[in-house]
């Protein structure tokens, strides 16, 4: 076997090591010397790797390979029953930024019951959305207003804000929703859209006060 092939095999074996620091170095080695034969193993490891830093290095290693080879395999992972496989595939697709993956960012993924899958889908969607499809995407994302804890809500607000002014009609509609949590989240998102320097914690607390007082926000 050529020396490069031997090095690749050794690195891929290192991805199975019990020591996370060894796995991290192995992923770095694979990414430093990309080899198409390593793609399947990298994707397989993404689905089960418990360490965040190693997962980030696995993503980096995948990005180092040609997108024509990685994107179709990552798209296949979006149908996995394993939630981490779906979330990591979405995360990696968002980093690659190849818009051929856009049709696979389905409503089911954007509203996935698993928070990390949904959050990763939101981030991927705003990167991959084609011109003209932003209002439709905003409409789907708005169905998630009020979901989860503050960190989850901030992720959704950031995703929407990344779409720009096209979200204004969507926010206006959400501010009249019957659910006070939805209204508060929409108002807080509007605050951040107008003033990106406003902290989310402050924005959401202010929005909750507005809702409690029966208002729908300064802009109506």
C-alpha cells in the first residue's frame, strides 16, 4: 500500500480510539491529507462521536474534501434515524454551503422534534436558501416561535434575522398569535432585527412585559 494510503488507514483507525485527544489528532490528520476513501468513515464517525471538539474537527476534515463527493453522502444522512447523524450532516452542509443541498432541507427537518436537529436545520437553511425563497422559509421558521429554552429561541431569532427585512411581514403576523409565548418571541426577534446590539435576554423580557400589558410591540 502507498505511504499515503497507510497514513490514512492509521488515522482512520485513530478515530476509534477511546482517548478523545487521539481521535482529535486523527481527524486533523485525515483533513490535512484528504483522501476520498476516508469520507464514509468520517461521516460514520460524525453520527456517533461524543466529543464536541472532535465532531468539529470531523466536519473540518469533510469540508477539506471535494463537495461533489461529500454532499450526496451527507444528504443521505438526513434520512438517518439517529438524531446526531442528522444534526451533524446539517451542520456540515451549512459549512460547505453547496446550494444543491437546499431541496433536502425539508419542513420535517426544520420542525424536527429533536432540538439539535432543528437548530442545525435552521442554520443550514439560511445559508442554503436560494434567492426569492426567503419569505417561504421565514414562514416555516415562524412556526417554531416560542419553542424551547432561551438558547433555542435565540438560535431561531438569529436564523430569521439572517434572512433580513423579508421577515417583517412574518413577524407582524406572529405578533398577533393567540399564544403569548409566540407573541413574545416574535416581538423580541423584531427588537433584535431593529437593534442587533440589544441583548436577547433584555429583548425577550421586554417583549414579555409588552405581551402581559396587552400590546403587540412598538411597531404594531
